[in-house]
């Protein structure tokens, strides 16, 4: 175990650091940002882009929930136009949220910013590749913006002809043969997703090499913070799964552009083959989404219970287990596609197995909290929300994994509610919690924590109001992707839409909370939370090179090294002697 | 630290003066500042490249998976359709790529041993190999396009093909009914003709072009004895029972290969849609591979630039322009499509002019800087070599899977 090494200079942590030389003011000018190789700046630029994408996806969600308030057409008096508009809204909501927001969010923003700091390194292994990943993200985003604009132009000026079509109405899954024959701009959207895939792949390559080769002396694999383990498992999935999406989308583009006949039965192809290809990526993709979030939660739970994480090795290895098992279960999206019962049974059995490593994590977090010294700051509120909502989301995956119930629930609102509980209730909460947790490190300012906690409650209530009625609607038979429905389902849709508006408002509040912290919040200390991972030994915000001298790595959860000197200020305890409380 | 970039090259001493900003710590100019040692940097780069190669394998893996699924389900289609591919050109391509892999690996060794001239020469040889591959690819593709065997709707077997008006009814209910009525009326199903064992020449695949076409959904190649036959098609014939009949391209092109194949479509499983799918898979696989060859060649050119001395760099930049111009003119030469000439000739002229300009304005005196690679720093050559080997390896798999298909009779 390490002691505080007196030869490693630790800056006095009470001096105001915001106006010192940090990564934000190290160099000025737009070119120094666009051409930067600094992982922290790249993380900030991703943040701006990804959060804008979230706002866009959220806007589409508001539109589709508004359409669903009544069974009749809402956005147009002509029913066909209204239903076409609805198809575009749910497709764009799904595609933008999945490809532009949730897959990059934690790895590209928090992973980019925090991981090298956590490893005591100066940057990721391949900084230029990191910048290329950012450019790929922006490039992919441009294509989606084009798709959106084509739809807008077409609805305003229907006589204008655009090559490739307008809008996107296939669903984010682009199932053939509809996607190969529809008039919407499928090629632009899939090409955008193809480029975004490379952003994901290159980030995965980068993080994997970083974790393998840039760990400091003393940080063996099992002394690495759990956030890094989560990012490592995510990188493995990004590397192995995303290229399959890339080739699937290329084939889809070739099918549409040239008519090669791989997926379209009219041309001799097999539409179920498309589903296999698509889900072979998209199922591991959901683990790309959730694993980094689970890593964030591990960090937050340990910090705010001021305790060593319980079951470190189990959590670390369960990340890998989820990553690997996730490749074996794609067929559970295809139970009713006509594949054989044997295939269905095998996929069902393996799907149920994934609950085990997920539950291991949940139980370990709860065991960490037991007997800990709990502080209910905003990040921890979001972590608590995560744990409860992830449990619900995970448990509702089981009726979908079991074939006998899935044949009734598939393509109903039950599925919609299930994946929103894991994607929004869990992943979004983890992302927001992580943002709140590392906010002082990233910006050197503190936000209003009390307002943050109230907003967390508002988001939580709004979220549950939105999606819980959808479970009931789904079990009662309401199909997904339908713009209209029989009257008996209206109550569920109205509740859900009210919840959506409330959650939207609360999320706007979160943004205001962050922005006002930037503008008028107090200066943050280097370690406001008393955590022991290495990023808290850098100043807030960190300097351009992260650390003047590489910090020495010890146990990442040895909280007792720090002592609290202010409400949001902890410093290294010079009297701390390891050994008494040392934890393996 | 005063410099912003993390990876700085040796600055030009003429422009930047002797102060490189490294006086406080001595290290190789190629060491990026976020690495502690050159060894760490090299290991990191190696790991990154191998992981990236894994992603490329998975991308092609999807295509191999599609190939496997379709071939397992319709082996007769692959057996029949592959004969349209020219095994000779495919084999030459394989040899060319293998040789270029040899020169690439040798180049890596040269960079490790400080053999600068050999390094440049071998990188150039690798580029020549890649260019040769692309030329043969152009010949093959051109052959196919001229036979209406292009990808997707440029393929005579595609129901959307411009000449196949009668097949557009495949999704048209009335058209389908008519086809089904025709099939019902036909008893028994006529089988394609197979060469008798005593046939001295050209045993292989051919179909009776005068079949009454009741199996229109099934294979009837456009080899009918009328004026619509292209010259190339009309010239390929074989003796069947003493008569000259047109044959499938592959059989005529590769007698050796076809000798062992006897084909009987007993269940009339050959459907034109599926043949179209074979060609779709063929073009996607070889096309994506071709894109990777071009990417690989660009990377090798970049390495050649870095390995070159300042004297050699004088004539390097115009080379890609010249090469592309020459390539386009070559394609014009084999295809006679005017568009290639209109783009190729200006590029060639531009390249030549640029080359002359560079020679004329090159500094005749002054220090000649060495290439960047030595036994202390050769990682980029190594890593690009890995990429090129992967490109070669993928072709090694593609060639037998696409060109060397043999199967059981009458599946």
C-alpha cells in the first residue's frame, strides 16, 4: 500500500485555481480547440455536441408524445400526413438518441476527460485518433442533420425534390424490406450511422490501448478504478461489435443504391438475415450503453458512502462477463421472426444468464452502502435512482427473455418501457450523475447541490410517470410505433405524455443548474468529494498536462487518505498511516 | 512544456534554429510526450494496430457470413455462378498480392537495419504490386460489365435490370400468375444439357438457349441465337453433340477449371434472383477489398514519403496524380468508355507538369535530410506493413471462396 510520498509535489489545494494555467485557458482561439490533441478539450467538445443531440432527440420525443395524446391525428388534419410525421418522429428520436447520444455519452465525454487522469497519464494512447473520433462523430451528426432538414424542407415545400428522399420513417432498426424500398432518406441516415460507428470503434481502440499500456507503475489490473474496468469492457464490445454494424449498413446502402439483393426478397435476398446482422451489433451495443454507466455508479457509490467498494473483483469481472455474454444473445430480438424453436430456446437461456453479472453489480453496490457514511449529494441521488430503476428495467427484461411471455409482449409498449428504464432510467441517470460528480473537476466550479437534488427528484418522478404506465399499456396490448390506438389506451398515453413534459422541464432545469454553476458558482477544490482515484489529485480544472509529476498509484478506494476541511473540500491527511484500515 | 503538440518531429534547423525545446530532457524526437519511453510507445502502437486489424476482420466477417449463409442454402447457385469468374486472373492477383506482402515485410526488415535505399525500393515494389492488383481488378470488372454482369441492377440476372422487362412482374401479381401458369403448363421440366463424357472439348456448364423458357423464373441466360448476343458472347461456343452452342463465360475462359464440373440442376433450383445475389456478394466482397487495397497503397505512399530523403521527395508528390491518370487511361483502354479518358488525360498532364515543375524548382544545393526511419524508430513501417498483410490475407480467403468453388453434382 502506498503512503503519501513526500517527494511527489501536491499542490496546495486551497489556492484558487480557476484563473491559473489550466486546460481551458492554456491556449486561446478556435483553432486551438478544433485542432487540439488534449483529451480534456476533446471531451468538452464531445459534451457540447452530444448534449445538443440529446436536446434534439428529446425534442422528437416531445413531438411524438404530443401526437399520442389523442388517438386521432394531431399535427395535421390529414391523417396520412400526421402518421407519416409520427413515423419520422419516432425513427429520428430513436436514431439520434442511440447513435448520437447514448452510445458516445459516457465514454466520449466522461471517459475521454477522466480516464487518463484516473491513470495518472498525460493523455490517451493515440491523441490524434481521439481527435479523428470526434471528427467522425461530427461528420455522422451532419448526415443526421441533413436527414432532418430534408424532412423539414419537404413538409414546408413538398414540391422540392431532393435526391435520396426525405426524412426517415423506417424505425431506428432499418428493417428490410421496408428500408430498402421506402422513399425516405435511408442512405443518408445509414451513412451517417456508419461514420458514427467509426467514432465508436476508434474510441474503443484508443481506450483499450490506453488501459493496457498507460497505467502507472503500481497500478496493476486489479488496482485500477472500476470506471476504467467498465470502459475497458465497453471498448472490447465497441471493437468487436461495431464493425458488424458498419458492414450491415454498407450492405443496406448497396442494396438501396444498386439493388444487389442481399436483404430484399424481391431481389432474392433474406430479410431475416438483415435482422441477424443488425442485432449482432445492436445487442452488444446496449451493453456499450450501460457498462460505462455502471462504472460511473461504482465510483459514485464508493465515494459517497466513503467506503471501499464491496466486491471489487466481482464488479470488475462482471463487466467483462456482461461484455462477452452480450455477444451471444442477439436472437432474443427475433423470437417471432420465424427462427426455429431450438434457436429461440438457446437465445432465451443465455439471455437469462446475463441477469447474473448485472445482479452481482447491484448487490455489490448495495453492500457497499451498508455501513457506509452516506452523503446525499446530487451525484449519489442519481446513483440511487439508477440502482432502483435499473433493477426494474432488468427485471422487466426477464418476461421478454422468456419466450412464452415474449410472444405476447414483443413489439408492445412493454418493450418500449423496458428499454427506456434501462436506457433513460439507468443510463441517463448515470450520465447525469457522472456529470454532476466530475463537474467540479472539469470546470473548477461548484453547482448548487440543493437545487441539484430537487431536480433529481423531479427527473425521477417525471421519468416514472412517463414510462411506468407504458408497462401496463403494453401488457394490455398497446403495440409500439403506432400513432393511433383504441380509446381504452388513451389514459396511459396521456399520463405518459404528461410525464414526458415534466421530465423534459426537469432536464432543462438540470442544464440551467449546470450553466449557473459555471457562471456564478463558487470555486471548486481539487477534491470536493473525498474520493481517492487519481483525478482528484489534479487541480480543478486540471492543467494542460494533467499532472506536473505522475502521481503514485495505490488502492483507488482508500478513502481514509483524505480528510475533510470544508463542505466540499478534502485534502490529503498527512497523519494517515495505511495498514490499519488497508483493504485488499 | 512550451509546445502544444504532443508528437513533434525534428524541427528544420534552418528555419527553427538549434533550440528545439528539448534541452531540459533528452529523448528521441519521435517520442510523443504522453509516453514515458519509446518502448512503451511502440508497444502501444502495435497493440492499437492489431486491435484495429481485428475490427477490419469483423467487418469483412459480416460479408463472409453472408457468403456462408447463402452458399449453404443455395450451393447450386454458387457452383453455377462462380464459373463466370475468371480463375486465371484471380490466381495472378493472388500471386501479385503475395509478392507485394513479401516486399512489404522485407521493407520492414530494411527499416530495422537502416537500409534506406532498399527500404524505398521495396516500398515502391509493394506499390507496384498493389497497382498491378488494381489493374487486374479493372480487367476483371470490365469483362463483367461488358457481359451485363455488373452489381445489382447492372446485372442481367437482376429483376430490375433494364433489359428484363418480363421479370419485373416478379412482384407484380398478374405477372406472377402468368409465370406460374406457364410453369404449370410445362411437363416435364426440361433439364439443362450436360456434356456427354466423350466430349473432347469444353465439358462444362452450358444451357440450351432454345429452351422454351417455361422456367423463366429459373435460369435462362441471355445466350439466345439472335442479334442481341454481344460479340464476346457469340464468340464463345462449345460443341454439344456436334452443334456449336454458346456457353457461359467461365467455361470458355477456363477450360482447365471446368473440366471437373458436371452440372445438373435437377431440382431447378437455379433462380435468377439468387444468381443476382451471388454477384452482389461478389462485388461487395471484392469491392470492399479493393477499397482497402487503395487505402493500403495510400498508407504505403505516406511511409515512403517519410522514409525518403529530401532529394527523393522532390519527385514524390506528383506520383499519385500520375498514377491515377495512368490508371484511368488504362481503364479507358480496356473499356473504351470515354469518361475515363476525359478525366485521365488531364490528370496525367497535370502530373507530368507538376513533376517538371518540381524538378525545375528543386534546390540543387543545401543539406539533404535523411529519411525518418532507422533502427531506433521504425514503428510506422511495421504497422503499415501489418495493415498491408491483412489486406493480402483477406484476398487469400476471398480467392478460393469465390473463384475455386467445387461442389456435388445435382444438389
